[in-house]
């Protein structure tokens, strides 16, 4: 089945993209893992493959895809894993999927893979089962992608109008040296403000002067123009 999936992905590849993708990401513009290979398959095409195979593939087989050096294989395996989680009605099976995700998180090592999967699996599971300690522990690991998985997973909490965990994780890594964390923190704060602007303004009042500029810029993106300028100029 693994070979069948790989063949299906290869058959969907577009020659022009085969040549373009490695050059683009090798230039460092995409935040991709070093050593990633690309076969030029678009995400919609991968979704077609995932839709066909997700209920016919085991976690052991998914592990083989997820450990591949080819980016499209890893992304497709996560698309199938998300489908398995969302379609499952069994709490034990969901726990197995979460354990699988955490066991293999070393392979979820770029923004594309993180944003495709984490809040749909970990975020939902932690919220519904009150297991926020999983995300707190991830945020305290000395690994950029573990931290980003933890923060982005709280998107599910934000969608449920629950903001305390997000605030805690943003504060924990507010001064992280990598810009990808600054973007993730700011993006989630912006989403929080979209749900409840008062919550965002209260948080900014306490912490905005310590925020990296990238985090602040993303966080205030949807506020009133005059208010945004005040924050950017540091007058509040």
C-alpha cells in the first residue's frame, strides 16, 4: 500500500513544479526542513489520495510515509491521520492516534506539516479531554517545532472561545529567538482578538512592550488603524 500511495503521488506530479519547488525551498523562503525532497504534487492532489486511502492504511504504514524524506509523503500521511482522527468515534482509537502523533513529532518539522495537522488532532483532543498538560509540556521542550505545535494547537481552544492556555503558551515563549515562533504567537493572538477584542487588548496592555515586533504586528493586524499605530509607536 505504501508503494501504491507513493506511485499515486508521483503520477499526480507536475513536471514544472518538480523543477521549481526544490529551488524555492532550498533558498530558505519556506521554512522547510533541511534535506527535504520534493516531487511537485499539489496539496489538492494529495487530498485526493488521502481521501481514497485514509481508511485503508494502518498507523504502522502511515509511520513509513511520515518518516520519508520526501515532503509530499509526510504531508499526505498527516492528511490521512487527520481524517482517521476526525472520523473515529472511539476514544481509545483517538488516544492511539494522539500517541502516534507525539511519538513521530520529530518528522513534523516544518510550518506546512505543523499547520496542516496539529490543532485538528492535538488541539481537539486536549480541549475535549482536558489534557492541556500535553501542550504545556510540548511548549517547554527545547525544540522549535514542538513549541510551534503546542501554540498552533491552541487554535482549537480559540475557536471554542477558550483563551487562557493560549495566553500561557505565548508568554512562555514570548522571547524565543526564532521568527517562526513570533509569527505563530502573533497569528494566534490575532485570532483571539477576532473572537474577543477585549481579551486581546487586556493581554497587549500587559505584554506588548516585551513582544518582538513580528508578534506585535500580527497580533494587532485587525485592530482599528489608529490603535494599531499607537501600539507600533509605543505610546500606549
